[in-house]
């Protein structure tokens, strides 16, 4: 993978990270603070559903954030773009679309056939 491509992916990852962080901040502001104000029961139970959903999404964002951190770390270490299963290079075209990909296409197909904890 070319250095310029790597730099492009790195700034893409940093941008994704910043977006997630501001979303997290927004989440805390709207859900957690809002939750403390007094409301009638119907509204509260409705709010619980949306809060649970938001927490679920929040959890997914948190995992994505961890994967972004790992990818950025790998860029620093010069290990970015290597498949975590076979150690071979992940196709640059695939990384451009999915910079958080951890498996090359071949391994991904293998793991799809036989689900594993790597997924
Ligand atoms: Zn592989």
C-alpha cells in the first residue's frame, strides 16, 4: 500500500473517531441529563425504550471506536493492512472501502463459512 494511501486512510480514521466522540458527547448530553428531569410515567417508559436503543447504538459506537484505535495503532507500527488470520496483505481496494477490515477477502470467506471469534 502506498504511503499516500495510508495517510488518506489515517485521516479518514481520525475523522471517523472524531465523529464518534462528538456523537458520544451528544448522547450523554441528551439522554443522561434529560433523564433526570421529572416526567409522567408514560413519557418515562417511552423514553426508556429510546434510551435503551440509544445505549445499544452507543455500545456499537464504542466497539467501532476501539477498532479505529487499533487500526491507528497498526498504522503507527507499520502493520496496517495485514490480515489478522493469515498475515497476508489485505487488498488496498478493500481497505479504502472498509478501513477497519481485519481479514483479507479469502480469510473473510473462510470465516463466513465457519464462524469464529475473529469475526
Ligand atoms: Zn487472510
